[in-house]
C-alpha cells in the first residue's frame, strides 16, 4: 500500500508511514476520537520505531529527480480513508530535496566563485607581464615634456654599443666613419680601436675642408680584424685657380736673351691661348712706346711651339705671315705696323739693327695660384 500523505510505499500492516511519519489510514475506517490510541496498544512505541526507521532510510530523490519507482505517478488517484467515506487522493509529484543534496548544490556555487576570482587574477598577471615586456622592448624613454616618448637616439646608441661589444668579443673591430674628421682625429680614432693608418692620398675638394677626410678604404660599420690598415683620402681644399700675369720689360735684347731673363725671374716669355689673353698683353704694352715685343713662340721645323710646351693652337698672324723670309725667321714677335696695327710676325733672333732700342721690349708671363 502507499502513504496517503507522501505517496511512499509502506507495509500493509504499518501504523505510520516510514517515510513521512504520518498515521496510516485504511479504506473503510472512520476516524473517531481516540482512534490513534485504539489502533495498537503500543502506538507510542510503534510511532517511535517508525520514525527511527524513516530516518535510517536512504533519502528520496529531490529536485529534478524522479519519484521512487514504487510510488504512484503524479496525478494517479489513490484510495484513502476519509471521515466522509472513500475518496481519491493525488500524491505529491516530488519529495522535498534531502538536506545533504541542497548543501552540495550550494558548495558548487561557492566553488564557481572561487574559480572565477582565480581566472581574473591570472588574466591580470598576464596582462601586466605583457605590458612590462612591451616596455622593455621599446628601450629607454625620453621624458622631455609632459609625455614620455621613446628616445630614438638612446636606443640607437645602445644598439651600437652592443654591436661593438659583440664584435670585440668575436675578435673583430667595427670600423668607424671617418668622413669629415681631420687627419689627426681620424688617425687617433683608428689607433684607439687597434686599427692602422694605411695609404693616405690627397685630392682637391670644393665641399670638404682642407685637411679633412673625404673617404676611407674600409667601409664604415664593417667588421675588421685588429691591426687592419685603413686607407684615407684627405682633402687639399678647393682646386686652385691659376691666373696669368703679364709684365712688360723694356730692354733691347735678343729673343734668346729675353727667354733667359724670364726663366731666371720665375716666369717665361708670354704664351697666348685666346683673345682675352691677347688683349691683356696689348693692355700691358699700352702707351709705353714699345713697337716690337718678343713672345714665347718659336719655329720647330715646319710647326710652331710655345716655350712652356702648351699647344700652339691659337694665333694672330699678320697678313702674309709667317713667311720665313731669308730662312732665318724662327722667332715670334708682336709688332705694330706703320698703320699702328698690331700683329704676329716671324723674325730673326736679333732685330736691334732694324729698330731703335726704345722700340724694343718683351712680355714676361708668371702664373699665380689663387685658391
């Protein structure tokens, strides 16, 4: 039979439900005063025994669990004794959850909070570590102004120092950039690093100051063994400009004597390459009264040469010249004719017998170097 109070299956002769402790009511019995006492002379003892048995039974399934297989299904009609006759009762769908199971559920919730807190802590630690690694990767910071920014120069210097240290540990030296340094500075820098000064070549440069390094034989930044020789190209400054100075010497001498005079005084008989220089010579003679001036040209076989070896490519011969009249006109003279027109003529080495001494002279040229 089943308990009309909780629906649990009980013994047919039980006076109380072993599950809920309710008195058992059988069909056809009527409740009367003192019915509980008349059921059994040992009702109190039976009640105590039933309660003890109920407490020792395994707990019924609680929330979400199925009712015992022996219990009637939810909504199934049950017969029960009633003061008003036999009536159908409906059993409770589920028993209350056992106390132990409820506590176990609460423990699971508590454990869930602990796990959540641990996960949050781990995430925070990982984020902090990642940020620290990022800062280390950026390198030193420059704190100029209100916002701290990475110092590119400091980072580059640190990288350069690490590179130099690594090179020295490997037994090699990083070759420095010597461009723009003075010769002495470059030499000392090579010595400090255990490198040697190689061949030094000098060149003109309009952009690099005189005495400073233009270039080097071993590329800057490359690794070299200690004792390696590094060649240098050192600037001589801007290439000098040569200016030609012309001077009139009024002396009645032969062409050969005039040539020797110029050479002994650091010059040479004038050499003319173009119209500008020719005009400078004429301006030098000016109104001196000289009408015959020796120049530095001479006949060499069938051609003409300049005394300094320059190419005889420009000339200003007078009409009909050179004609080598008499086969002895091997010297070049600048003459002013009767019409006061200047021109080039081939003449003998000595013309003193043809002109007054006051008409004779020569042009000495000197080269002046100007930077």
